[in-house]
């Protein structure tokens, strides 16, 4: 973590707001189903903040960000196909319906949204079994 490194940003106008720069290096082992082996990948992410942060505070904020990303955005994107959507007129209406569906499933303790969507597509009467559906 680097503190008060205004020189890291060349833009003088924005550089004066920079208070903390956080560098996170991640190493991840992903299982390749074709080769049946783990492949090591790594990446370095840079976060900037206009607040003074300790390393502990920065780690907490980064984990909270990724919790939301994995629990909500990734599910909306992969399971509900939000990025593939071709709806261009009032897309917020469909987004509201997606949020409603996720909220109902989460409220009913569904852990695997994709699996629940598949099960419900085979038997849509199962939807009436969710508590607080209406």
C-alpha cells in the first residue's frame, strides 16, 4: 500500500485527490477439465482511494466489493443473461424483474440460482412453493 503518492497520477487535477493506492496481487489455481490439471494464473489489481485507508480497511472494502460482484452481478450476468439481453427500450423494467426473481430466490434460501432456474423451468408450479412470493 502506498500513501500520499500524488505523483503516481500524471493528471494534476485528479492527482490532488489521491490519498491511498492499493496494489493487490492474486494467484489463482483454476482446474482445467480437459487436461485434468490446475493451471496457475495471476493478476495484479490497482485500487485508488481519496481516503486514508489502512491495509486492513482496504482489504475489507475490496472483499466487500467482490462479495457483491460474485453474489449479484455475476449471477445476473451468467445465470440471468443480463449482458446478452437485446432489450434496448426501457431495459430497467427487465432489470427490475431480474432483481425481483433474485430477491425471491435468495429470500427462500436458494444457494445455486442457476440450478433453481433450471428446476423451475421444468416445473413452473414449483414457483408457488416459494414463501413470500406474492
